């Protein structure tokens, strides 16, 4: 395992949806010893603390929830991502998934500056391919993939100078996609492995195929991991639970394969809502998965009991 310079960036974004609680996410990851565990694996870890959203003069919207705050966060995180990427492997500690509006576009700007293609692995129950015009809920955490891939309708947001081509995006774990998103995705080249495909053929094959594509292009890889990628039985601390998600072993296999690829250059950990957790169960699991991504194997992982036994 090659030691990495890991940069932890707290992004307590809680504006992307109406259910609150993700603001506590970054500190929950720290409480679960994310930095210490990565250091124990031999990596150098720098924690930049929690960022704050830029102030904006954009008025509130009658349908879109907390539009000014989400745009402020996008501006902040886009700059933070571009600044951190040359220095190491940034991990964005969320915060809801609207943080990817800024994290991925900032990483894309960095990739363009070194003339490398950027690939995005979206591990999520949802495709997050709404635009501000198509979202029925007004929750902007459902829009980042449309934004980062350069879809229209984001007039008030920072310009996406380096959109990620849809053929460079792979979504694994989908099981809740709205009709408008389904129709829009049908006109793209996004690679999709929904839970039926995973049930039928396993999770390794689609991921291995995507990683081979990243390798062939000598690309950078950004991984965006939403808590609801996981089955809520093992990861309850999320406001958008969808039954039938990835199992513990499937999730660790994904992370181990990503580590083996040596292609991951940035990571989002999003939608952790500690208010809904069970004694830190979900935060600890996300930290364990990150450790697998950064080189820890099954036989190194401490066994934990979440059954409440003392």
C-alpha cells in the first residue's frame, strides 16, 4: 500500500433537503476516529476543519429549498476541492449530497488543469439527476449529477467549466429513480448498475468494467458515497432510507476493489445524519469502509457488535 496524503475537509452542508441533521456529519466521522484510523494505516492526515458557505445575494426561491445557501456551499467547496487536489487525496465529510455540486466540479477543474479526464463513481440509491426545473421536492441534494455533467437549468449556480462527460460516470446501487430522472438518463451514456443487476450478476463485474475504463484513459477517479447506497438495516442514519441496498460485504468488496485499482483521487462521504443513528453504528461503518478503500483488509478490521450488548 502506498501511503497517501489525505486531506479531510468538513462540509456540514444541511441545505440540500428539508430534513435536517447532516450538519452534524463531519464531527460524527471525527468522533468515529476517521483521522486516527487512516493514520494507523500509514497515511498522512491533515484535517482542515469545517468549512462555511459563502454569503450570496441570491434571494430565496419559492420552490427550491435553501437555494442561496446551497449556491454558497457550491462556491466554497468548488474552490476548496480545486485547492486541495494538488496536495493529496481530499475526503469531503458531509453534509448532504448537494456538497457534490462543489466537490466534483472543483476536482473536475483540477483534472482539466493537468490534462487528465475525470471519472465519477456514484454509489447511491438515487441517481441525483434532477435539475432545478424537474425536482418536485425542491431538494437540491437530488441535482448534483445533472449539474456536474453540464445539464442545463442551473442558471444561478457557478458555471461548470469542465463538465464530466456522462460516459465517464458510473452509478451503482440505484433503486429509487424518479420518472423525470429516468427519462433524462435515457439520453445519456451514464453506466448504471441498479440493485436488480447486482442481485442477478453481483457487484464486482460492473465496477471492474468501469475501473478498467478509468485505467485505460489514465483518469482521475472521484468516488461519491451516499449512506443510502447501503441497506438501512446496517446503515440507518440517513433521511432517505430505501430498503434493499448494498450489504456489508458488497460494500467492503467495492472499497477493496477501488483500493486495488489505485485510481481513487478524491472521495465524498455524504448524507450521514447522526440524529438518526444507533449508537454511532452508521458513522463507524462509513469509517470502516473508508479504511477498506485506503488499504485495510477484512482480517485487519476489528470486529464490532452493534447488537447493544455491554
